[in-house]
C-alpha cells in the first residue's frame, strides 16, 4: 500500500471547509470575531493554519472593526498579514464604501436619507484626520459628483468658501451637501462649523445654489444642520 495514501490531510483543511459552510448557512453572525478574520485569511493563505494569526489580530486590535481600521504597519507585524492580505483588506473596505455610495446615489437624497447617512458614516466616520467634502446635487436633488475640499490634521481642516462655490458651479449643482468628520467622537457642530457653513451659504444663495444640509459624522454618530434647524 502506498504510504502517501495513509497520510492524513492537515486538520485545518477540513476546518476551513466547515468555516465556509457555516458562513454560507448562517451568515457573518454565525462566526466568532476571530473566525471572521480566519475566513478572511483563507482567501490569501491557501496552505497554512491561519487560526493563530487571526486570534492574534483580534487580541491586538480588539474587534473586526479594529482589524479593518488598523494601521498597515501594525498589521504587517502579525504573521501572515503581508501584501496579499493587506491588499484584500483594502479591496473589501473600498468595495463596501462604493456599494454604500451607489446605494445613496440611486435615488434623490430626499428619498434615501437613511442610505445617505449610512454612506456618510462609512465614508468619514472613522477617518483618523478631518476631511471636508462637498456633494453636488442636481435639480431633483440626486447626487452629481463628490469633491474633497480639504484634508487636515486630526482635529481641524481649512475650508475656503470660494473653492466650494467654484466647484459647485463647475459641477452644475442646483444645491450642495456639505460633509465633514470630527475625530473626537462628538459630531456636535462647533461655532467654527456654523460660521463656515454661513460663509458658504451667503455667496451660494446669490448664485441660486442652496445648501441642502451640512452633515458631521463622528464614528457611528452624526449631526445634521437641517435636522437641528441651523439651515
């Protein structure tokens, strides 16, 4: 008898199959946090036991979210998290954001508020630095185009009203949605946020461009100027 036929397959191969089957049957909720990372790794590491690395990632970053938000250099210190794994992580994050963006774009913002808020949170809620974006809307308040106006430090970013108005005019916007993030976890509008919004609103109104809303996101929370009757 050929001795090779008696050699058992590595234990982790059957485990991988069971992990995939459980995910297919139960969805992501059927997996423990480390098992989600473990399944992730199986797509880029075909011939190794990836459970120890997955558990180390959860221990180090605390959660699946922590894993996806982790700095690349920190992540690469864990065995198996090299170029392919880091590229797959980036791909998943950006595809998820694109999905949220296209979901928000498929209907006027007046009809898809929940989709819009989810997209805003996904786009900026967990960014390490402040970013200020302008989203141009057409006459039916559907999204035309997005523009990054400025990207700053961890707690502030400079915004110039003239730049905002020029981009809105170039985009042929009938109205605009302003969006930025707070990195301190508190989405409440500051006096500076209110001042810059008014500084944009005055010249925009002269050019028949209205501000539909100014949304501030911080992690999973948001603040709407429109809801709070500031606009």
